[in-house]
């Protein structure tokens, strides 16, 4: 009997060792359940934070450029989303931009502005970016800029318009595909999926998983889904992008925190970009082909590391939300654009947070169309 017990124990330990060594199925199962559950979310609150960090020495471009680097830009906030009525989804939140003051000041100095002028521009930009609120209801985008609310219709073909049934997008087809874990599951879009233990996210016990992103497989599946759902043009663009993604990102990983309720409670995307790709983009946006090879080389030399992190924290899943149209005087966004000499206003999607925006108890939220993270 004693030998039998020890033999059974040894067999169990051996099986566990083999499972861990081969990656096991538990992490993949947990992620797949969370992916499927997330597709069922009707209302959600998501805090978010985006950080772009560029390290380097811009003095290689000349003394005037020295203040441009290092550059640290942030976007944070969140959005309350109610998608219980698919034909009329509701969104309300706010967004705060950080680091613009340093960027505006540096660009002004590059352009030859005085220290006082550059500081004034930086102060104005920082003030405008500190209180941006928005809402999307009844195919209308509302924006609060510099303390005043503006509105503009959302065209059916815009990104925000894709949230409504008026857009020429087969949302049901796309939604069904995205929750199909044989297409967008852990074994398809992730590599090296690892269980990193348990952690608490805002008091909720979660399991922490890490993985590298298989962009080639992800873009292939997205292209196939777009084609299957009737958008061949988008499919072609996604397939063309596959060859460039590997050049843009040196590393791409993701951290995922899944609760006992089988929902994602936090997701963090970690990207390290190739400085040569970024310098090429900056070069094309600045003076294009008129730049000499020496100038382009100096720009590349100036950049050391470029990292981007995006963190989404999900809460208040399927809880009641009261997302209403902003109160008070609401002007047309086209009037603001005209006063600034920008012509007609362009509508589009917005994302941000509800921090102080007057929705659902003033909570901070964030999400993306389709429910949840």
C-alpha cells in the first residue's frame, strides 16, 4: 500500500511537471474564457493610461532641438459605455493629456520663438488639455473644450459611427468572430503565455498572465474576419500591414489580469518601437525628401529608445449606468472650427474618461466599441 501511494504521488508530480514544462492548458483556458466573457459585456467602466516615452539627445540635430528630448507624453482617463441597446450605444467620459507643455515649448523654440512666447504657448496648450470631456449619444458627438460644450453629428462611415447600426459594418459578424477563440484565442494571437501568479487589482483577486503578441497571426485573423464580414478593402490593408509590423516593433508583450469571474480586470500592452522607424516617420512629417541623408542620420542618432505602454483597467461590469446628454448651452463644433480658421468641423471617435464628467456618479471609465477591453 505504501509503495502504491508513493507511486501515485510520483505519477501526479511527473504529470504536473510535464504540464508546466509544456506551458499547460490552464493559462490558455483562463484567457479564452475571459475573451468570450468580454464579448458579452453590456455596460462597463474602464480606466486607461497611455504613455509614450522617447529617450535620446536631440542636440545631435542642433542646439535649438536640445529641449525636445527626452519626451514623455501621457493620455489618461476613461469612459463609461452602455451598449445594452445596440442601435443606440451611449458613451461619456473625459481625457487628460500630459507632457504637451514641454513639447509645445520645445517646438516653439525650434521655430525661433522667444522663451516667453514658447512658455505662453505651452501654458495655453496645457490648459486646453486638462479638461477635455466628451459624450456620444443618438449619433451625436459632444465635446467639452476650454469649459464649453460643442456638438457635431457623427457620419456613418466614421470610427465613432461604426458603433451604431447606421454604419456599413456587419457588427454581428465581427462580434461573433472576435469571441471565437479558435480564431482569436490564446493559442493563436499569443506566444509564450505564462502564469505569473495572483495579484489584487483594486481589491479584486486576479490571476496575472504574461505573453508575447503574435502580430502576424493577429493581423491574418483580422484580415480573414474583415473579408468574411464583407470588407475586402480592410482585409487587403491588414494583409499589407503584416510585413511592416515586425519592423515597427522590436518587442511586443501583454500582461493580463483575470478575476475569478472570468473577466479581464486589467490589460497592459507593452511595446518597444524601432527608433529607425520612428525617425523615418518624423522625417516624412517634417520636410520630406528635402532633408539630406546627413540630417536623417542625425535624427536617427538622436533617438535611443521609444516605448509605448497602454493600460486598461475594467470595472463595474454590467452594472447600471446613467449616461445622459450634457446640460446647458451646447454650441455647434463647426462654429468653433470656423472661428479658428479650420473650416468645417470633422467628427470622429473619441475616447477618454468620466473623471469629473458628471456620469454615473462621476466615476472614471474607459472602453472600446464592442464592450469592455
